[in-house]
């Protein structure tokens, strides 16, 4: 008997890898903390003068960015990106050309109907395009099924193994903040450790510093440099997506469109993700007013360009 392999169950096994990534993030933070705070800034504080002031300033900035980084990170990890409500059914328009008139009204649609259109009281009703056969549920606009999470995710951008979670409508802002603060933290660590990295080979030859400390400084510098460069690419990519109100899975769809229907202009595109309260833009929080007045933050409804036919 041939063994059947369920690809989707194999994909869901990637969650185990995600938990290992959380441990890796913790390890990188621990190594960087020891290298920057204990090995570099700690001794500088005891020297006094400008050296002490510089070290104190670096430590303040380091801890501030670390708090924001961890806050954003754990918010992405534990915040649900948005799930489709059970038995969700969209409201659709129905048309009638009887007596030369155009009639529209809203009605709940059965997503299980097999035909693309069906008749109701002499009227033709269009079948909703969004329906997930695996979830057996309707799919709101911009919703996609995640093979790792085994569910549909609202305005899904991608599944991130670093946070063991999908990035979607309700946690995309937190993910972008995590990228930003991690980039700033790793860039600062790289600059602080650079002089010590340059001295690494001389100190290793003269054995003026313990081998363990040299290894930690070397490792921390290489890791932070690698992460800062890679994160810069991710930030540039997501800044482009944010400016056009596009997700990673919608890139090819947007290329085929003459004008992207969700592009409302850079300011409104930004507000669709970060909200309108400027005081909260740099924190993994939303105001109640924004959650109540910006449907896109809930992930079920999205405004479109008035001059674009949907």
C-alpha cells in the first residue's frame, strides 16, 4: 500500500522550527547584551570623562531600543493576526434588469453553492469569489489560507518562523516595529563593537584579553552586522509595500492590475496599518478610536479607490 503524504501537515511541522528560532533570538540578544553592556560599556563607565558619558549614553539607548524591540516582538508572537469568524458570509450585491431597472440588495450567500451564479426569486446572484475549501468557510477580501497555521488569516502578509505566527491585519504594525527596532539595535551594536572587532586580531595575538571575551565580541559583531544588513533589505521591501498598501502575497496581483484598488495614497495607506494617532505610531499599540473607525485594522473590510472598478 502506497503511503500518502500530507504536504499541509508537513508544513505545520515548521512551527517546531519557529520555537527554536525564539530560542535563537534570545541567545543573540544575550550575547549582544554581554558584549556591549558588560565587556565594552562597563569598563568605559569607570574611566570617567567623555568615555564615561559616551558609555552611559550608549547603555541608555541600548536598553531603550531593547525594551521596544522585545515589546514589539512578543506582541507579534502572541497577537492573533486575525481569523475569519466562524460561518462568515459576505454581503453581495444582486442585480436585476427587470423592466429596465437596476436593483441591488444585500443578502447572506451560501459559499457551498457549486455554480458561479444561482437564481433567487427570478434574480441572478453572483457567487462570492472568496471561499476556502480547506476551512469550509468564506474568505474576506485579502484573506489567504496559511498552510503552516492550517487556517485562513485576515490580510495575510506571510508566515514568519521567527515569531511562530502569521503576519496579518491585526499584527502587521507590530511586525514592522519589530523589524525597525531590531535594525536600529543591531546597527548600534555593530558600530559600538567595530573598534573592538578591529583590535580583535591584535589582542588575540598578544593574548591581552581572555579568549572567551574575544570570542563573544567577535561573535556579537558578526551576528549584529549580518542581521543589520539583512534587516535593511526587509525594511526597504516592507516600506515599499506599506506605501502602496500591498501585502507580500499580493505583489504579483498588483503587478497585473492597471491601478491597485487598495492604494489610497501614502498617508492613508500608512494609517491603514499604523492608525491615525501619531503618539502611538512607534509603539505596538492601537487606540480604541482607530480600532473602531478604521475597518482595515480588523481585517474584514478594506476601503478601495473610488475611481477603480472592483
